[in-house]
């Protein structure tokens, strides 16, 4: 049996018309609500720079300033706010990674044998790989790796 080709029906919004040989150009809309689009938007260089400075921040006041600024950046653009970040630690041995929790504004440098609490534990191996600038961790268990250029890797 052969396939049967039928003319395609063109659906247009009410009150508009399309010429039979006219070309229609549709502008693709990003899928999902605004918060989802913002969640996967490229991170700014300023945000990347602040997260890189966590290793250099030795006092609690500097860490709290960075955490407050990060929280405002995510909340201000309408994106979900991560509960924290995991990144490779540049302090050297015995530390291999660190975490910043925006809820308690805690910075913890972790050695290889230390155990990270959930949901941060899911992001640890991604952060250790060195391929990402940092990994965002969300309350629902979602982890979003962010590349050094600021682009987000979709799950």
C-alpha cells in the first residue's frame, strides 16, 4: 500500500489570512514560563566572579555579603533561587570542593573524605570534574552545572 498525501491545512489566528503562495515567518517563542527561561539563562560574568571569590573570602562578613548579593540576583530576575552552590576548591590539599548554602549563608570547604549533606551530594562529582565553574543546587534536587562562560547545562 502506498502512502496517501493530503493537502495540509494551514491554521492562522482569527481575523488574519495567508496568501496561497505566501510565505509565513513564525518567530519561535521560548518554551515554558518566564521563571523556567530565567533558570536556564546564561549567568553574568559578575555572578561568576563573585562565586570565584569565595575561596579568597576568609571572614564571615565577606561570605555573607556574597551570599546576600547572590540571593538578590536570582530573586530579582524572577528565577528560582538555589539553596546553594558547589564548586571546586582552589585552596589546595586537603580541600577539593566547597559549598555555599544561601539559606544559612554557610561556606564549607570539604576534603575528599568529607560527606556533603543532601541535596549538595548530587552536585559534588560534577564540581570535582573541573569542567564547570560551579554547580547550582535547588531544593527539589535539581542540579544545574554552569560552564566557565556562564551558560547552563540543561539536565
